């Protein structure tokens, strides 16, 4: 393929995507998802090689740039081994559930692999991976042997059955998965995740370090965890000494899992001593209702789902962050702690903080931030779009 000069520059600088409109010349045959595309510069020198996908606006996802390489099992194994090496310290910290491979940020665009102890969940975001799955699985078996490898498909892919060649979301690709509820540890706490039906691949590993920080802030604090999912932040708060924890989420199955996750850690005195309650409701309505009823908390965590998935949704997302800030402050005791996170990649860290902090001033409860945090070691940032997570910790008068 030949591509526009701006795209040549971007690829040289390491950008992992080539968009459809940057293509100047390509073979007449349309090609299939997963074909290897070789991109040349204006002097007809090799620029990069990547996975071609005619069904996606991201026409090529770059695997290798600069020097040519043979894309085979050995090459995939080298990428996977490098990704595994970056996470080598985690198991020693009591963490057997983490992101093993973070897509473009670990050199394999559109492919995520999450490790749940002995079970690996491989999630693909482009059809281009399908013809390479057998090779990737063989490479994976070389690098980390697993009891089972489960396939998850992004929502976009599930809509394109013609190209799936019989593969389906939740299929076991290798080994044996006796139970969809898989147990693993995170910083010594035990969790269970449903790797077949759970959101993403079953658990939100990206918040691990922010959850650990919450544990250090929770002693003697009545805690409210908004958008609690399966109780990650809730359990950390309890383990850190919160006497009462309320988990609020729209999803009743997620909250049922949160209750089970507490049960799994009852052997810890702090968890056994904590009262955990769940509330299945819309966060916006429930926060207003809690405020009305005069319920107050010393620590409030707000970790909403991605509110802007495309550029046109950014303003709406910022309005929602402003509203959530008001609502959270409405149930926060004086001298309480507010934790606000955003995982919308389209909302920059600067815009997020510049929305939440003034919203608190508007509410008459200015924040005194003491930490602005982002990505954990298993979610490295390989390119601008890879930076999506931001989390604000603040004390509020
Ligand atoms: N904090 C969690 C991850 C949150 S994911 C963790 O650390 O694991 C976002 C959650 O928001 C999901 O569980 C989803 O069910 C929930 N959710 C989405 N919209 C909601 C709404 N309007 N009200 C309450 N919960 C909602």
C-alpha cells in the first residue's frame, strides 16, 4: 500500500493505526480481514506491516515498523513475552488477575488478553485477528501455559457473523473452562469474575492501583461506591477499615457478584467487621434520593462507565461529570473524601479535572485534590489514544 505523507509521518513516529482515507494506492483485489498489508513510503522503501481490515475505518493496524519482519508464531511469542515481562512483578504482589496484553499499547493492536489466574481471556476488536488466532494461541501456549483460553468478541464484531467463521463470543479456544465464574487475587484480595458474560472481559483491572489507594483512605469511613459493578472499590474500602459500605449500581447481577466477593474475603477481620449493602438503581436518581433522605458518607467513589465513546458525545459527558460531582457532594460529609474517575478516552484529563473542580466550587464545596492518578503498569500508554483513565482524589470541606 502507499499512503499520504501525513500518515507516513504518523507511522514513522509509532502511531499504530492507518485510516482508510490515508490510503493512496493498494492492490485492485479488495482483500480480506487479516491479510498482511505492507506499507511503502514515497521512495518505495518499507515503512510498516500490519493487519488489514476492509470492514473497519482503521484500515491497517500496525504490527511492525522500520525493519521488515516475518509475522509468525516466533514473532507473536516475542511480543507476548515482552508484555508478560512488563507485568512480572504483579504475582509477587498478590495479584493473579491483570491485563497481560493491552492491545496497541503492547504492540498487538486490537487484541487484549486478560489473565484470571489460570484462565486467559482473549478479546478481539478487529476481524483481522481471526485468521491469526491459531498462531497466536500457539505463541501464547509457549509464553504462559493456561488451563483455558476464552474468546470474547467486541460488540462490533458480534454484528458481522459472515466473517466470524463460526467463532462466537464466550467460546473456549483452548483447554477446559469448568465454570464461567473464575477466581483470582488482586493485591491479596480474592475476587470472582464471570469471564463469559461479564463486562469487558469480566473485571476492570485498570482501577487496581486506585482501588489500593482507596483502601488506605477508608479507615472508619462510611463509604459509598457509585457504579460499583462487582464491588472492587467496595471490598478494598472494607479491607481498609470502612465500617459500612454501600455498593450502588444499575446491574443486579453485578451487585450479586459484589456480595459473593465480600463472602470470599470474610476471613479478613476488617471485611468480616464491615456491613456491606447493595442498591440496584440508577446512580443519578439514587444519589438524589439518598441526599433527600439525609444519608451521608465520609468517602464517596464515583467510577462511571465511558460516557463519551465518540467526539460528538464529549459535551454530554462533561455535563454528566458535572452533575455527578454535584450529586456526590450532596451526600458527602464535611471533611469527606471524594474519588472521581473517568474512563472516557475522548475526554482529556485536563478537561475532566477542569469540569469536576469548578463544579465543586459551584456547589459551594471546593475540592482540595491530593492525587491525580492514571494508568497501572499493566495498562501502559503506547500512543495518545491509549491514555483514557484519570482519577481524582480530593478532600472536601
Ligand atoms: N468501579 C467498577 C467499574 C465500573 S464499570 C470497578 O472498579 O470494577 C461501570 C458500571 O456502571 C457498570 O457496572 C454498570 O452496570 C454501571 N452503570 C452504568 N450506568 C449506570 C447508571 N445509570 N446507574 C448506575 N450504574 C450504572
